[in-house]
C-alpha cells in the first residue's frame, strides 16, 4: 500500500464553544476517490474546513504527503496541493465563465502555453464550459456552475481535489429519482426539461470524477449524500456521526444495512 497522500489522526475541531469534531481519523491514498458521508450536521463540512485550514484544529494531526499541515494557513495548504470546492455555488455570478476560470490560473500563477494546456484539460472534462466562455456565471444551471467551480479548482493543479456536495446545486429532491436515467444518457443534447438538464449535469460531473480517477496523480475527497453517486464513483467511504467516523471501508461494503443505520434520515 502506498503512503497516504492525506492522513487525519484524532482531529478535534471547535466552532466557537461547540465541540464539533471528536477525533476524526481518515486517510486518502494517491489516485483514490473517497466519499465522506453522513446525515446533516454530523461534521462533514467541518472536516473539509479543518483539512483546508478554513477552521483551526484544536488537537490531532493532518499530514499531506508526509508533512504536517495543520498549522499552515489556507493559501499555503492550497499551494501544497489542496484544491477545495466548498459547499454551494462558489463562482462569481457577475463574471463570465472565462473570467471565473482566469481566477484559477492567476492563483496558480500560470500563463501562456501552460495556462492554455491547463484550460484544455478542463474543457476536455467539461466541454460545456468551452461553449459558454463568454456567458456570465450566474446564468449557468446549478450543475454547470458546479462544473465551473470544479474546473477552476483543477486549474490550481491540486494533488487532492476536495468537493463538498457537488450534486447539491442540482435539485437534490430529484437526483435519487434519476438513477438509471443517468446510464441512458449519451451525447449531450438540447435539454427538454429541468429533469433532463439536471440528469445531464449529474452525468457530466460523474463522468468527470471517473475520468479524474483514471489519472492516477489526482485523489478526490468527496462529501456526498447520494449513495448511488458514491457507489458509482468512489473507491472507499467513511460515514460520520456526531463528529466522528463511525464506519469506513471499500465502497462495496456500503451495503443497504449500512446506509439504513448510518445515513438514512
Ligand atoms: N458557524 C457555526 N456556528 C456554530 N455551529 C456550527 C457552525 N457551523 C456548523 N456548526 C455546527 O457544526 C455541526 C457540523 O456542521 P457541518 O456543517 O460540518 O455538518 P455537515 O455534516 O456538513 O452537514 P450538511 O450535510 O448539512 O452540510 C452542526 O451541528 C452545525 O450546527
Ligand atoms: Mg456540509
């Protein structure tokens, strides 16, 4: 087994006076896709914020490629290889798609040919972004905005891409109805209804995750409530409850019993 790319040991995080994370242990190996799951309010986002440095940890350690990062500021952790797409639509609605992407390039200091090849990689993953370069971010569908946010994070060339509920902007109430529809979707076509658009968006994000997974240099930590989505894209899962990991394992061990006990409301 390779050395972990990221390793959390006994991480304790407080928000104000509240003890939120109570000894979180988690690790991700190079090239792995790991799903972090759990009901609302159990500490998934807090875990991601602790990893990226948005929240300080009170105790425990966070190692990135063997180096402790838990005391480093956010921007230093980002340059060390963490690409973070927070929960919600993290794009600038009044800037164009192109301008939103430029921000990712500027953060990483890429110019000229390096910038163009990085952009080409993003367009290969998310062709819709290339078609919409001059559109304002705010007019994209929820899923397209999510693709833009992921694309921008990829332009910083992360070792670990951290996604907080990438399907959330995509009408969550209908995602679990989509199921098999996803598999039937082939080439992009004009959306016929909101359901079709949402299904296409989910399919495109799923394909992108699977494609990134095949490029073994990149690992992905994904917070996601939709079990089927996790089963299709993840290698392993962790489930949290009340600030700690309660069960983890290969994605094949995410059985319906486990879902019922730890994930269903
Ligand atoms: N700014 C805050 N002030 C006080 N408590 C907070 C704050 N942010 C989060 N919490 C609390 O911390 C706990 C964990 O929140 P967190 O956002 O990590 O949950 P989550 O698992 O990501 O949930 P969700 O699925 O709803 O996104 C919750 O009980 C929440 O109420
Ligand atoms: Mg959350």
